[in-house]
């Protein structure tokens, strides 16, 4: 039994590490392509709408809903930070998550940082401002990249796991019908 548990944990870790991760570039984050759970697209859209308030307790907007796509927008507090002269600065972001379900059993997630805030004041800063014209991360922002990537991956991982785990049909009444 111990060996079986060890094998399951090993494969579980391997699969979770193999998932594609978002990486910040001067152009933002590249879209991810993920296998679609075996459910109708309309059900996946409904589950996506359920994830938005589940993950974003302080509010979210779902818009641009079509027959196979939608966009979720929300604010994430303390999304990234950096240090300057021994002082840590925290920043919030408004992000959007564009989800497009395709007929080829894959879906595309596009994570976009729309605005950056300090407190509740929007800044004119964009992701491109953290990089030099040559595409290298500026020295003053070396803490931003891992910090913001961690947040983006946390959001995307939550969505992917929520959609994947919602494969069991839910009862309308919430009562277990198996006795």
C-alpha cells in the first residue's frame, strides 16, 4: 500500500510539474493551450462563470460571452512586489482571463495584466516598462518577474483545476441521491 501511494504521489507531482506555466515577457504573457475536459462547451462556459466569483471573492466581471468563449476580469491585491533600498513595495493588478473553447478538444487561456495599482490609484506602468528595449528585465525590477509570474500561475492553475474537477454532475437539490 505504501508503494502504491508513493507511485501515485510521484505521478501526481510529475503531471503537476509538467503543466505549462506562464512566463512574463515584454509583451505580457503568452496564451496557454490546455486539453478540454470531456464536457459540452456550454457546460464549460457555465463552470467558468461559476469559477469567477468562487476565486474572486471581492468581485469579478464576466463579459464578451459567446457560444465558445468568455472573458473574466478581476482585481488581485498584492499581485507582485519589489524591493528598493530595503523597502518592499506591493502592487495590485486588474487582470483579464480570456478563455476560448475549441472544437479540437483544447482551450486557450490568455492572461492579461490590464492595469497596475498602488493602493487604489492606477499607475501608468505596464509590463513592458519592466524591460529594456532589448527585452531584458531591468535591474530595479528583478523581483517583479517571479512575483507576478507566481500570481498569474496561481490564478490560471486555480481555473484549470476548477474546470477539471467539475467533471462529476452536480445534483440540482444538493442532496446525495446514492444511498
